[in-house]
C-alpha cells in the first residue's frame, strides 16, 4: 500500500469512529425514550434492563455505520480540500479517482463486515431481544402485533391486522392453523387486546366466522357476530414465543427465510390444487386464468345457465316441488363454494405478501452493505466540492442524503410488500439512485478542481 493510500485511510478512520459513537448514542437515546414505558412499574432488575438495551443496540449499529461513513468521508475530504491538499495532489498528477479510491476501499471493508453482521449477528440479537421480553409479559402480558405481519403466537390461530393504534386494531383476519378436516376463518372490522392476570382476551367487533369442511365443501357455516372473544392463556403464549418457528423476518437469517419462502410456495400450490379440484367437481372446466374474479363469474354462469328444468311434477312435500328443492340446494352449494374460493384466494394473497416481505428483508441485508461503498462515493467528492471539513457541515449534508436514501428505501419496501413492485427493484432502488447521484457529484467535483 502506498504512503498516500495509508494517509487517506488513516485520515478517514478517526472521523468514522467518532461518527459511529455520536450517531449510535443519539439513536440509542431516542430508543431509550420510547422504551422506558416498558420498564416502568414492572419491578425488573437492572441486569434485565441493561441486557434488553444491549440486545437492541444491534439494529442501531446497522443504521449508524452507513451514515457514519458518509459523515466521515465528507469531513475528511472537506478538510483536505479546505487545506488545499486536494489541489496539491492534483497538481502532482494524481487524478481524482486515485484520491478517493482509498476511501472506497475502506467503505468496501466496512460494508463487507456490515454484511456479515446483518446476516449472522443482527437476526439473533433481534430474536433474543424479543424473547427477553417474556419477563415483561409475565408482569403485564401483551401480544406483539405489527400491521401487515402474521401473528403466529396465538395457539390454534394465525392473525393479521391492517391498522394498529395502541391496543386497538382494524380490519382483522384470523385463520385457524392447518387441520386435516376443517378450516375456520374469522373476519372483524375492529378488535382490541385486554390482559388480566394470566389471561389475554382478543375482543373482536362486527365480524363473521366462516367454517368449512375441507373434505366436503357443502358443509359450510357462516356466523355473524357483534362481539366475539378469543381467550389465550399466558402460559401457552409464552411457550409459543420461545419457539424457533415464530421468528419474524427481521429475526431470521437468509437460509431460514429462503426455506420459509419455499414452504409458503408449497402451501400456495396446495391451495391452488384444492381450488382446481373443487372447480372440476362443480363443473367449471374453462381455460381462463385462475383468478377469483374469473371463478366467481363462472359460478354466476352456472347459477344462470345450469338450473334444473322445471319438468318434474312429483312433490317433496305439499309446498315444494322436487325441482325447486334441488335448485335451492344447488344454489346454496354454489354460494358456499364462492365463499370458500374467496377464503382460499385471501390465503394465497397473504402467503404471497409474506414472501415479498421475506424477499425484501433478504435484499436489505446486502443493500445496506453496498450502501456503505456508495455513501463513500457520494461523501468524498461532496466534501471536495463544499471545501468544508467541520462536523456541523458534514452532519447536515450527510443527514440530508441519508434521510432521502432511507425514505426511498422505506417507500420501495412498502411497494414491494404490497406486491406493487418487485422486491429486488424495491430494495435496490435507493442504491441505484445513490450511485447515479455519486457519479454526478464526482463529475462536478472533478470539473471544479
């Protein structure tokens, strides 16, 4: 390694360490303010509190490292430009890329280490942080509910909600966990959680319970309710929380998420096979694309075009002819099939959304690592361009760029989660934007000098 490269890396290292310390402290204090309510009145020992805070440092570090690289790059090259060191190097025949190349190497090393951290350390620390919450739950048990994510911690049920406000949620869907013969689906407009003693109560309002025999779709029952309760024992809840199978996407390593995606794809295939079998059984043999809209249209055609002909004169009783009875039975059976198809396609949609979340999280473990290189690519020429090496200017510029990057990242992630954008495009889009911006700033910096 040349003397120049050693000098530039050394100049970048100290601001980087300083930036990591400052940003990590700021983010940690923000987290502490939000989390303090979890500890108040719980009677927890100080060791448990410190362990919980330590485990939550992982995701804070994952955010602070890329941002620190951006700040340190702006500070280092801004100071060198301010002191005319960049001008002296260019006068000596050193081109701009050679000047920033050591910073790119430094960013690559940090990015590689961050990639390892995100893949092997971060998931376990996130997982252990959630498991440690058992002590808090025993004091005042609660369910961990996140909008758009399946909640598998309820015994016998899987739940997903669209909106969450404190302990109240809206647009609730609850599915019975797979059994060999019967499936129960619960829909509710609103719901809330209530914990007392060793019991958690899920209160549901204005909804329906759909029960279907998977071996005979004619055996279908729908129950409308104003209020409905699901009672959960805290002992069962805590036992489920310790299960490895209940990790969320942010608590799983890449191989585990890939395995989960394959399992979901298998479940989707089984549901589609079930749909195909029922279609054939009720007489739908069209080659149209298998969508819910097409199937419902085919069922409507069966209702309109395949009615029993009113030629029978025998009577089932004094009031109902045989043909009318058969017609009513056929209509009831087709309506049951239509409702079950809706339930099946809802399950497929939720499995696909879950797979998108896993794919986004897989890509994120690598995009943030690559962002370390790109932030260096942006920060170094930006520092040369502004000719200021103070931490105030560097922090202001870096926070602006990082916020824009993070907003695009969250936006792309949300679009991918809703299946409106490919997970790969949604995850890598902010890096592509950052790369283009970096090249533009590099060109402007070289032209100015």
